[in-house]
């Protein structure tokens, strides 16, 4: 979601005549797009703001804006940071060009956030127009773009800040989504990734017809030029699940990839997390997925060290990971978020040291599974969408790290991918492939014969 917001804001600012520079020291305007999901991310923003304060001492005309979830969460409070001129929530990004102009001309500080975040924002219409006008081309990956299918979330998992910063769950009209996808395809986009916090809950009623994600996938499949369609993130629930899996198996453009976070393998913890399913029900969904789409690649998310998580709860999570046989898992240490039910009612009582241990152990278990699954590709030829030179590979890895997505990025992977002349691409199942080839393949599809692998990366040659 944040990447999409950044892409839209970037595109609107280019349109307004802005040029982009690599270093804040050379900029007239610095915007920081923020995430509030974990405290660590917010702490890093605070430290950036500290640095910008120093830069501003010598360059008082520099305009600094904080946008995104942290802006929505903290609002006025962010103005206490002396560097900050603009605070702008996710529903107000259409106002950014105006806010910047005012900040530059009138030296005014401004806050634009949604007052009552759990009500449909009055800014939704202008946001919709803005989003249609400025598409979400991925700034890192040529020929790939994000399209928002849903806003917000109504699930209120007890640990999660998203419902409080992104507002109520709403599905965008299918015609707006299709229109956008068509325009992107006309501009050379080959892969569309549909976004929603619970993308499989997409539901839009128009007259007698109710559209679900499977309908969207079918409609986007018909667009010439679009070759791959992905969607994230799925929530473990039965509603529409079979329909979506059938669409995946029947529509060749739909990538056989499912990111479906379990968060924990302990029914007791799942209950306190307010997830609404048991580990057995979750595994049943994975069975259904694999019955319908046998070669599906599945990825998960886990939180370790949730309040009250015992050794026994954790060992059930380890069991679940072993049974699920994920391609990869994103593993996070519990971080209390102000305003959430877990923060209000539960004590963050698992010591940091235990959180670290559990984090490492789960990574180790996942690494063995990933290693075995990756090894199965040896000798096979896979189709990849080429992202670009391996420098990008490194930055993809750093991105994941920065997002605190503690994947298993082994040092061997980054050493090899730093070699010149190497390209990185991604398979339909979201595996990273590294191979030699010319830079102008970026944004194209290539067939790569895999010769060896590490837990997260396939290595091969173009055929
Ligand atoms: N602490 C740790 N991890 C969290 N996530 C969401 N909220 C928290 C939190 N308070 C993780 C979940 C989610 C992912 C995007 O971030 O695993 O799937
Ligand atoms: Fe957060 Fe749960 Fe909504 Fe996902 S489904 S965004 S974890 S509240």
C-alpha cells in the first residue's frame, strides 16, 4: 500500500514539474512516506526528522512533509518535530501538491488528516480522482504496477494499527479498477498487482450483480498487454476462497502465488489476536488451495512473542510452518501499537530475548523448507519478469530488511547478486531469480534455466 501511495505522489509531483534527486541534501522538498505497523518503522522516521532538522538549520527554505499512516496516527503531534512543515494522511494525498505550494510560498505549516478515521472519509472522491489520474507504476520494477482494489480494513486484529490509520474497508468499483488497468497496459505495463489488506474479501455490489476478486481477475485477464496478475494480501477465510483458487487455475494470466498470513499456529493466541480461525481451519484452506492449484507458491506472515505466548504456543507455530511448507515467511517480533486492543488490554510480557530466540528459530525452520522447495527448481526453466541489474536485487533485499521483513537473506545471496552484469527477475510464484543478461531486458519476460539455488534465490542462465 505504501509503495502504491509513494508511486502516486511521485507521479503527481513529476506532473507538477518536480525533479527527483537521490539525496535529501540536494532537495527543496523532502517527503517521508511512513508506516505505523511496527514501532521500529516509526522510530526510523523520527531519526530521519532529526537529520532533516540539521539540514534545515542551514537551509531554512527546505520543505519537509510526513505522509502516510504515521501522519494519520499522530497528526498535529508531528508538528512538535521542528523540521516538519506538512503532515498528510493516506486519504489526503491528493492535497499534497497544494500543501507543498502553500508551504513554499506562505511558509505555513499544515496538517491534513482524517478527523474521524472510522467513518468514510469525505476526501474519498478526490482521492479516487487523483488515483485514477496518477497511476501506481512501480518505481523499482519496470513494467509492473499496483492497483488498489480496496481501501482500509475492518478486521481489527488485536495487535494491528491498520484499521485506525487506513479507515473502514471499502472495495473500489470494478470499472474504476479495470479502467486503470487498461490505461496501465496501454503504457506498457505487463504485470498488475491488485492491492488490499484483505484482497480476497473484495466485494462490490452493482445492481443484481456482486463482484468478487475472482470476477476482477477474469476481467483484468481480458485486457490485452497485461500478462501477469498478482494480488496481495489474502486473509484466511472461506468466503470466495474456492472461487479465487478456481480463477487462479483457469486463468493463465493469474500468477499461482498466494500470500496468506497465519500469524500464529496456536489456537489460543489466534483467539486473542481476534483472527477468527483455528490452525486446523487455516491448514484446510491451504489444502483446498493445493488441491485446486497443485503448483501454487504460498507465503506467510508470523508474529512471535505476542502477549502471553508460551513455549508450547510457539512450538505450535513451528508445527504449522512445517505443515504449511511456505515458499517463504515474513516473521515479525510483536511490537505494541498505541490504540490497539492488544496494547490496551494485554501486557507485552514476552522478554525481548525470547522474542529474538523465537524469531531465529522460526527463520531457521522456514529456511530449511525454502531451501528444499528452491532446490526443486534445479534443471527446470522458469519464466521471469526481469526487474533489472542485480544492484536492484540488493536493494530489494535491503527493502525487505528495511521493512523489517526478516526474510532469510543469506550473505551468500547478496555477494553473488552484487556481481556485475547480473540481472534479477521474479517468477510468477514470486521466486527471485538471478542470471546473466543485458540490462535492456528490464521490464521484459525471459526464460531462465535454473542451475542452482539458495533458500531465497534461484540462479540460472537465460535460454
Ligand atoms: N507487531 C508485529 N508485527 C505486526 N504485524 C502487524 N502488526 C504487528 C505488530 N503490532 C505484522 C503482521 C502483518 C504484517 C504486515 O505485519 O504479521 O501480516
Ligand atoms: Fe491488520 Fe488484521 Fe486488517 Fe490485516 S486483517 S490489516 S492484520 S487488522
